């Protein structure tokens, strides 16, 4: 590991993986020794079209030749952002027609929470246990994992938590509630999908009490579950959609989308209800537009479901209890966190990149680029199975 990486760059954990990256292309990342690694993580679901996708790269280069940052967000009409928001509106339900572009998923969460309070005039926010929505102060307030946030209290007041898929808990959404925020598929908790029309029941309860329904699509979004957004699999329309990660083809971006009527509330009483310097950056917006065009003009989204079937057919092993998730948002579950750690680290040694989930220690994250080929899926799964065979042979697990 490059010692300057540890010395000068702030770290997020005591034990970073420390690969020294040389370059990346398609489904592979190369280190400075020219060893290649098949990427089953895609920058934690961010590199939707893999690495160095030609269409995204060309869009970035073309925009750089025209102009980069020229003004804070919302003052000038800049073609890449306008085209992107217009295309996005055409692909969403009619009530989700105006988008605010920001710099990251967590900033988009912050904006969505502010919009819910501004729209309803209420203060209570409801989130789910084991939810993850980002790490800024507001987003951390609605994180449902106390261990990760207790050191930073006090956080936002008037935040309550319910259990995902627990219908009785929906009665906690009342006329005091500004909004309930939930992931379409819980990410950090272990890629848990809604059951028994749960999202429809959340929608119904919100309508009954006048609360807003915010869905966090930062991980499921942009084709990863077979639809552009995960909520489109469940016949429900939220009030606000929050997005990030995969929308930029590997570039840093986030956004939240609502009706024009709601979004326009951020423009007055007070003015500048949400502001950002670099949101809607023309180079980033160009990458977003190219990514969205590629997703909607090809069969990549539909192919995720066939690729899911291939993963499920291959990932059969005594150490795999189940495979959770949908499309190319999958988690292979083992018996213990120790087995999961061993698999992830041993696979990296053998040239396959896997990763962990935030709160579920037994989960092996499998979120490759949507462009991954069937042969690459077979190649990576063969490495996983061989590593698991070695673990059994060593007597580490039965």
C-alpha cells in the first residue's frame, strides 16, 4: 500500500483495502502491478455502465470543450442539466416532474427532508430501523443504526423509527408526520425487499394522514432492479424520489424529484430554500444524460433480470445460505461474518472485487456494472465457489 495514502488522505476505517489503482476499463480494474480484478461492486453501485464507458467519456470530453462551471445552481439555463431533467421527467410518473440536481446522495436526502417539512409544515420524520441514507447530520438523523451515530449526537429532533415490512408499525405515521423516508430495497440492512405490498400500504397510510412518502433510490435506482427505479417494480408512486450513485456513470451526483408544485416551494418564503454551488454541474450533467440515454436506448435494464437468474443458478454452495436482492443488487449470505470476510479478502487476492454491506456482516455484496457479460459473471462466480471450497477444506466452516 502506498504509505502516502495513509499519511495524507483521511480514512474511513482502520483497515482500508489499499489497492493502488492504475486504470480501469469495462468490468475490470487494474493495479499498479498490472494485475486485473473483475469488478463485482461497481464503485458500490455507482458505475452503472462499467469503467470508461465510451458514451459517457465522450459526453464529458465534449462538454469540457464548451464550458465547465459558470454559475451557482439555478441561475443560468445550461443545456446538459435541462436536457437531463426533461428526459428524467418523461420516464417518471406524471407527478414526479421537477428535479433538483445536487452533488451526492446524502445532499439529496437533506433536500428531500427539507422539502417535506416545507410542504407539510410538520416536523416529525419517520425512517426504518437499519436504514442508511447518508452521513451528513440530517441523513445521519434518519439512519436506523445507533452504533454509527451515537458519537455525533445531538442530531435532528423528532425522528422516529419503524421496522421495514412491519405493517402494524405504519400506525406510527400520523397527522404529526411530515414524511416517512424508506429505501425501496433496504441496502445496508442486507438487500431486503418489500413484502406483501408493503410500499402500497405505506402509500395508503401517508394519504390517510397527509404525510409525504419519500423513497431512497440511491442504490436500487438507474436500472439495477430491471426498472429505471426500484419503486416501479411495486406499483406505487412516492411524493419525492431521491437518487444518486448510479445516475452519473461514475461521476459524483445526486438529485431529488417531486412535483413542480412542491418543488417550487423552495423558491420563496424563504427564497433560496435549498442552494448548492456545484449542483447541476454541466460536465456531471452531461455524464448523467449519456448514462440515462444508454440505459433507455438499450436492453441493459431488462437484461439485469436474466443476469440475476444466472447469478442465482451459479451461486449454489454449502456456505451460501441464500441470495437476497433483485436484478444486479444482490447479496450472498453466509453463516458468519468471519466467513464473509474470508471470502471477500480471498477473492480479491484471486482477482475478484467483492465488498461488504454496512450493517449486515454476513452479506457479500454483488453489485456489478449493468454492462457485465455472462462470461464475466461465470468467471467471477467460479472464483467465489473455489474460495468457498478452500474455506471448507481448511476446516474453517462446515
